[in-house]
């Protein structure tokens, strides 16, 4: 959250689109609703991608009035929801919320690979559920051990497991735009996974490493540069 700016900073920004996010409360919600009036007043042709948590239908209707897109973290494992998020909620709750969101606004589901302390748990099931429910796109992000948390000493998910999952997702969702999102480990890990994303045929890489760009050019791929959130 240190890299994000308060909503008030939008008043002097010339950006045409914004990601509105966090933090998350202990009940799994992101309190964007209390800022809807302020965001509506600042919109003036701007595009909003709202990163939300679990919401009820009334809250969804409220944010749908200003959202051009909603980013929603989708989890496919009950134990991960309970142990990582500390919530007494289930995959069914995420399915219900996602379904309700899609009835009101464009939704970009996000799956965090290795969310359970670097382990792959429920990611395949999450993709399968999203296939059943329908999706206009899918963003993968990758777990980063964070200082000050109980997962600080964990490792990112194994590269070969991440590659296997991404390959499988690309094969089973051939017509769905698949993005590699902004949250992923840095250094050599990031360089390698970005190049794998090119070889696998992912549609978007957020802030790609130079090696990934060079590989795309070498393979003769068409490259488009966009300067806004992948959800938009």
C-alpha cells in the first residue's frame, strides 16, 4: 500500500484511468463504498478499476454506478480462505459474490498463484469454477513473501509449478484473454516467468522485463503498449 496514493491525489492528476484499492478489513471486505460519492465527483470521463473484496448486492449496486471494471480475487480452496485470510468463509461465498458482480459490472477475476504460503492449492479449481461461471478475462498474479507477515520466510511458488499451471490454463481457456498481473516476485524469478509467459502465449504482461520484450520481438509477435491497468 505504500506505493499507492490517496483518492485526493486524483484532483491534480492528468491520468485517464485509476485502480482504486485496499486495504482489506478483517471480514474480507474492501471499504470502497464509503468513498463512492467522492469517486463519482472526480470521475469526469475517467475510467475506474475497483479492486473489491466480498460484497453484498446492495454494495455491488452502489459501486456499479462508477466502476468501469472490478478486479476480484477469486480463491478455489476453503482451507486457504480460512488459514491465509482468517475468514470463516468458503469458496461458495466467492462464487456467489463473483456471480452477483458479473450481473452488474465487468469483472476481471484474479488468481494468486501460491497464495497459501507459496503452495499451489485450489488454483486449478479456481480456473475450473471460473470456466463454469463465465469470464471475459483472467489475471494471474504470483505470491510474494511479505516482510512482517507470517509468510515472510516462505518462498515464492516453484517456477515449474507456475509454468505448468499457466500452460494448462492457456490450453483449457484458449479464447479467454489471460494476463500476467503486476504482483509477482522480482529479480531472476520475474525475468524467467515473464519469458515463459511470452512462450506460453499469455495476452498481456504488466510491466514486462526487457528479456520478455526482446523474446516477443525475436518470435515475431505483435506488441501493443498500453499505459493503464490490465483490467481495463
